[in-house]
């Protein structure tokens, strides 16, 4: 349907879905650097089920999400007592460990990657996945759990003092975000037809953090916008060949230096401010 | 027994290469409280600076080392001015991402300008192994060890005994109070970052000589290991970082020798998680609350 642009469109959709997953986890202040590992695990799980056990596609994706949720819940439980910065680093360590272990298990192909996966993913699957993920994130945003997780993000002690169970909030948000990532990983596995341990590493995870920060960490649309722009941009810059990555690094650095709140900030200004309640409140207060 | 001794020695050498990068990392981490992800890439720039000097200018070890220290230090200086200073005081994650961006630029810039493949490092020091009876060692390995020890000595001396060093420690503990006492925080940060970069440059030459080649993307592997070392050790004592790096190297070498090399990288991460679970501020604690 899209001809040569098909893979770009699908990758953009998948990246948006993964970034939404990171956004949900980040809502409770747990910025996860294990995203790629979780997605990879979801991919492995689903691929094993479809290739070795002949499961149909949709249940396999759901299992990918379940695997992601379990791993996410585990990581959240382990890092419960950890502070802000150390938390992020521990998730990084987890991600890398999972990557190394995946590298060495021969049942899933080890360093030679897991191949022979049936090609089930197409444009519509990914679109539906993104829509479901966005819907989940949107409902989560406005729910009591969403407010509770924002409270935990802003001030753990104060949140606990108002009776919020920090354990519950953290574990559930991490699991939810990780489930989305797992499902996205499953989708990706059935598009790329291969799951390789290299994709589980920390630099891939960092990519999604960058998407999130670039677009705006506090707003759902920011996550989606960031993922879309930063996936499409390197492709559009293809004409600059080898200096493409240098330009990419430059863009990242400049954005962080000059607009650290991302493209869509917490108090929406500009275009996005016209259409949201938060923006309207901000403008009223400014008068 | 021979295997044990040899692996012990190998471990010490590998550990000293980790230490040599980790010390520069630690200096910046302690003083500025930020992770400078561009540090391993500054290391890489130093390596290429030395390589170009060795190829086109002179083969004298000290000249090459000076060239790489200068090139790395220059990049570090620019980095501090352009990126680290404006972001000071903001969330550490921002600095992490910004320096990562700079790192990507450096890696790919060097890869585009010179080569994205491995480039042979001119053998300024011969790599013939020397037999010491039970173990064998080569000159570059000894150089590595000496360089890391000297770096440690320089940093310790600087931090303990010079006025700027004491000012650095004050800034590490409480930048606002230090400023109130008349310390020029910007200048102190600048010196710290430049010093760390220059040390990284020297280290780069010795590592390049050890492995005989240089690669634009070498920063990744070393960066992560050095990073883990400072996390495990905590940012209170530089010597702690050195110790942890050596221990990590030895542990890796022993496990590679006795068990298998496949899980070698996982060990570092496992150790990190275990230590952070028990002592979230690192083994030797940290300055901050």
C-alpha cells in the first residue's frame, strides 16, 4: 500500500508504540532503560510460540505482553527502594544482563538470532497496536492510578503520606508500560522475521528515552510526536550520507540545551495549548 | 597455579585499562555530579590524535602521548564550555542525553573523517612478550599499568594537596557553599573536566598500543565498564574507583580462565545490581544525601 515507504511507516508505528510504553512507565517516575530488553523478550516469547508451537498471531502477541508485564513488575519490585538516578541505572543493568543472557542461550538461537519467524505483521496490525496502546495510555492518564503515579513521580514521600501505596503504583505502572513494550516487541519480531540479541541493548533503549524527552516527557502526545519525528528525520536526511549520524547527535544536543522540556511541555504553550484544558487554565492564570 | 597467576596478571592489566577510563569519568562524576557520556569518546579522540601523531609526526612515545592528551583535553574543554556549563543545576538526565549526543557526533565524525573500521595503531612500543617464569607479560601491558597508577597518583595529589584540588572537593560537596566562600565554581569545573580529558588521552595511547588498533566506536564498551565501576564504587573516593576497576578486571579474567568467556560481560552487571541493592550509594558511599 505504501510501496517503498512501507517499512518506514511500520517502524514509525512500532517506535510510537514503544515510546508510549516508556511514557506510561515514566509517569510514575521510573524512567526505564530496559525497554529494548523487555520488547526483545516479548518478541522472543511470541516468536517461540508461533514458530515452535504453532500458536496463532494474536494470542502470541498477548503472551508477549504478559511476559513484558512480569519482567516489568519484577524490575519495579527490585528497584522499589532506589532513588531516582540509581533506579534508572539499575534498569539499565537489568536490560544489559537480559541482553547478555539472550546472547548465550542456544534454544533461542544465541548469537545467531532467532529466525524463521512467520511474517504476520502488516500495516493494519501495527496501527491497531498503536491505537490500543494510545487508548490505554490515555485512559491511564486520566484515571486515579494515573494521578497517583504522577504524585509518586513528583514526591514519593508526600504521595505515601496521602495514603498511596507506592509499591502498588510503581509495580502496576511499570507492568503496564512493559506490557505495551512486550506487545510491540512481538509485533516487531513478526515483521523483521528475526530477533537478535544486539537489539536488546542499552543503546536501543536509550533511543526511546530520547524520543520521549525530545517530544515532551509529560504529555502523551509528546511521546508520540517525538517518536514520529525522530524516526522519520534520519530517513529524510539520507541525502547527507555519512554525516547523517553526526547531524543526529547535533540535533539531540541542541534540543536538550535549548529546549529541555521537549517539543510539548507540561504547561502547553503554542498550538497544543489551544486544544487542551491545561493550556486553557494556564492562559487564564496568566491574565 | 600457572593459569591462576597468568589470569591474575591479565586481570590486573584489564582492570587497569578500565580504571584508567573510570578515573576520568569519576573525576567529572564527583565534581559535577553528572555523567559525562562523551568521556569515552574523548578517550577515543585522544586515541586517534595519538595515532595521527605517530603516523605523521613522530614515533616517540612521549610525543604521541602528549599529542593525544592535548587533543583530548581540547575536546574536553570545549565540551565543558558549550554543553556542561549551561546545563549545570538541571536534571542530570539532561546532561546525560546532551553528552550522549556529543558522543554520537564525535564517534560518527571520526568514523566519517578517518575510517569506520578498525585502524592499526603504529607500534611505538614493541609488543613482544617478556617471560617472567610462570607468567608472561608484554611491554604495553606494563605501560598500561604504569599509566593508570600515575593517573591515580596525579588525581589523588591534585585533589588532596593543591588549592584547586581542595576547591574541587568543596565544590563536589556543596557547590553553593563553596561559591559563597569565593571559589570560582566555573573555573574549578573547567579544570576538572580538562584534567580528566587529558588523562583519558594519555590512557588512550597506552590502550591503543596494548591492543594494536583504534576504532571510532571503542567508546561504547569501555564506557559502560567504566560507568559501572564508578557506580559500584560510589563517588566519594577516587581510589575506590581504581580498586573496583582492578577487582572487576581480575574477576572477569578469572571467570574467563576458569569457567567460560561467554558470561563475562554479565558479571559486571550482576555485580552492579547486587552492590546497588545493598548499598545504593556505592561501596564507599557518596558525598550527596
